[in-house]
């Protein structure tokens, strides 16, 4: 039987529509400004739809060598960091999910302890410096590669797998490494997709580590380029040569919006491909079966 739509359902739908509008409009406004001609932007006449449609700002963005370098570095840090994080975190969670592991509970308490207390910024910087990882890719992907929260989600998911699967694997001669790679990993695609998306988004937007550990401009990720462009206003003279006198600040906003969109869309487009795993992975990893 179909449930009738009541006043609560209508009110809920209206509230959600308002929330969607409030959260989506700033992003839509950036899109309309980035596709609008400079004269309409300077007059502040752009609102819901682009005026004087142009691709000039996107052409300017893609001609800037800094954007290309930042893109390459960000993609590299995100891909390598996500893979390393998933492998290390899931292997540690698999070990902690095995009840026969020696000192399982004390080690788990020490891991959970790091949620409340950490070494802090200065000790982390000193560790990275002593390991000679400053100004390298490893400074961006290794510190913080293991998240305690993600490890707990993985562990809870693995504990929900039937023990009979492990027993059948051991009968076939598999050891713990074989059980993990041949049985556990193929059955854990949803939780891998969910945690992988969290890690990828975090690494893509990583700004603090780049400020702390990187020194050479050729190693800067896209977030540093955006910082220079938006906060410090470092725009190449060549990029702004076509701006009219007195309209430089307004025109630079259109350029900033175009740069933000170019840097944001790739990670946003990743979500639809992982959506079918995302909700299932989070639920299975957070509630023990």
C-alpha cells in the first residue's frame, strides 16, 4: 500500500528545497560569473544566467603554467595518498579485527587514544624533517596516512564478515595475507569506495600540509595556487592585461571563480561513480552486523 503524502512530508520537501537552493546558489553564481563578459561583471548585472557568454576566463586559466603544475601535483598527491592510505589502514584494521591477535585490546586503546591527543604541528614537522621528507611528495602523503576513524570503520566492517569465510580460506591453505587479499578485499568494495572518497577529497583540498612541508613552487598543489590567486591577489600582469582601468578588481573576481571551478569540478565528478557504494559502505562500516 502506498503511504499518502501528509503535511509533514510537504513541509519536509519544502525545507529541503530551500536548503538545496541556499547551498547551491553560491556555486551557481560562480558559474554564471565565470561565463560572463567583463562589462556585465563590472556592472554587477550577473545573477542567475551568464550575460555576454564568453570562455575568455577559462582560456586564461588554462594558459597559466602554474595551474597546470598545480593540477599535476594535486592529482599525483591524491592518487598516491589515497592508495597508500587505503592499503595501510585496511591492513591494520584487518589485523585488529582478528580476535586471536596478541595484545589486541591494549593496541586498540592506544590507537583510539590518538583521537583525543596528538603530537601537534611542531613535533610532526620535526619528524618529517628528520626523515628528510620535506619538499617532497612523501611529506604530502605519508603524514596522516592512517586515520583512526577510518581504521575503526574498516575494523567494524571486517568484524561483520562471517567467520566461516576465514575458516574455508584456511582449509584451502591461505595464511592471513592470502585471506586479506583474496577474500576480505573483494568483499569490501563498498567500504573501500566510501573511505577512498573521504581520503581523496581530503588530499585534493589539502592546504595545511603544503604550507608546512613544501618549499619549491614546482611542488605546490592547486590549493596553494588558489591561495595566491584569491587571498594574496597574485595575478599575472599578462592575465589582467585586457582588464579595463578601474575594473581590475571586479574582473579578477570572474577569473578567480573560473579558477575555483576548474579546481573543484574534477573531485565533484568523482562522486557519481562511487555513489552506489558510498551509502552502503558507510552504513556497513559504522554498524556491526
